[in-house]
C-alpha cells in the first residue's frame, strides 16, 4: 500500500489523502488526483508537483488549474532545449548564482517553460563531466595499446579491428588510421597507433 497526499504550503499539513496500490504509477495518477482535490476544495492557488506529473495525458487533465512542475530531461523536447538554448536567452535573478530563461513551447498545449540555471550546479556538472571524460580517455588509450600489439594477417583486417574498437567509444574516435608491416614477417600487418581525438568536451 502507498499513500497519495495533497498538502498545503511546504507539505507539513495534508489536505487530501488517498490510499493507493503500491504498484501505482505516479505519472498516470497525479493529474486525476489534482482534479479530484479541486472538486472537494475551493482552491485557487498554485499546484506544485514533481516531474511525474509531466506527461501529455496529465497535461490534458490540468485544464483550469494553475500548476508548476519540473519537466524531466527524458522528454526529448526539454533535453534538446537545454542543450541548444542561447546564452543571450538567460536573465540574471536577484539570487546570486542563478539565472533563468523563458521559452515558448507547444508540447501538450503548454505555452511556457522556464529554464533555471545554477552556476554552482553547472560547475559541479562540468567537473563530473571532466572526470568521466578523463576515465573514458584512459580506458580508450589502454584498449588502443592492447590492439596495437596485435598482429593481423592483412591490412584490411587491421583497419577493420581498429574501426570496430573506435565504434565502441562514446567520447573518442580513431582517425587517420595507418598500418605498418611487421618487421619479422612479410605476411603480418600491425596497426599503427593514432591517439583518440576527444569530442564533446564541455566548454564554459
């Protein structure tokens, strides 16, 4: 069993309680729950919910309500927006280290999204991204070193093996591949090392 609650203000005082199945999906229930609350209470304020509320079906149920929720970045429109939003679109807030941008959308007939950026969170994300990229580069260089020590029967096999390895990496690529003949046998070919090129490294 689980409990659905609608609370006043900061959540300290419950105004509406519903017992629910433990297997309930919040995404399929939250919109209807808010409408049921509206029928039982005369409430003209703002409903605040977590990201489970944000789906096309729920948005259709929220007609006549004022609400605020986080748009999950699993939403392709939101993900694309965050990645491509212009720096000029942001306006500084009175709170130090924060800025926001207002964006018009047509997803679920909702006309406005607000993108809020925290400088502290941005720096934290960049640091974590840098660590991820460094770990990926070490792994790629290790795999390349291992492949470079392998002898192949012909040039085509060596190139194909290097290309397969490159395709396994998310942030690095092998380019300008070349091969050299093994010094101990005319029939053996060895891949020539080319350092991976970093791609997608974040800039501030």
